[in-house]
C-alpha cells in the first residue's frame, strides 16, 4: 500500500532517516514505516515542505529533471535587495554545481514588501543593527544542489534563511516545523499533476 506524507522539515534536521554523523534526522521526529523515504531533499540549513512516500512512480516523476515542476521558496537575504538583483534571479545565470557550471532555467522572483509570517527559527539568524535584510519569493522549476543559495549569492545577496513553501499545488500552509500530514493518493496526484491519474504516469 502506497502512503503519502508532507512535513515541515525544521532547521538543522537532515532530510534522511539515518546518518553516521552526530546530527538530527527525520527519525528523531517521526515513526514511519521503514519503506517511507523523502522525495528529494532540503539541505540541513533549509526549512519547509518535504514529501515522503514509498511510491516509486511519484519519486521518479518528481526527481527526473525531464519533468519540470514548480518549487516556491521564501528567502531572507542579506541587505536591501535591488530590482537589478531580482531581474538577475529571473533570468538564466551560471552557477557552480558540484564542480560543473550550470545555466539555471528562468525563474520567478519578487520582493516582499512586508516580512512574511513564518515560524521563529531556533537558533535565529544573527541580527545586526547596521545590516538590514530583505525577504523575496523565488519560484524554480529545477532543484540543483543548493541552487537558491548559489543564485542569491551570485546576484550579490547571500541567503540567510530559506523556507520551501510550495511544490506545485501542495502548500505548507499553516503547518509548523516538525508537523506531519498524511494525504491520499488522489489528493497528492491531483495537486502535483492536475488531471493525470497515477495510472497514466
């Protein structure tokens, strides 16, 4: 039987159930069947929406780069970000991915005029009176290793905090760090792939 979960991965938790390192993993937060694994990952220092399942079709469809799907992030960056930087984020830029240069696909980016209502982070980011920060929304259709952080750094505004809030039509909503929610197959497939049923994927 295939099962589907979404979680709000907290800061400083690895997106895996086992590790040889002295670090927190998903096993410290959840008791799930042994064949349930994350689809993709969020870095240890990133937060937010993560899908867990034992469905190989879903895993393949979300991880194969041939199939684009939107991932939306709230990103807190160092300093007051400029419209020029937003334009750069939206266009293709060259970043280093595991030693190879990668041209990013066009993205959507916008400056948030008000600080978003997000859960507190523990520990919080370092506050400096003389150094303001900005929040932006960034939507990608690919998920390379530490891509968001590399893109904002390339644009001149390093990432301080990164929260994934949406994958296609699956949203984190009012979930809090550590929360878990189980979804039905129909619900998760319709939110991710629209009218395509699991049998047609």
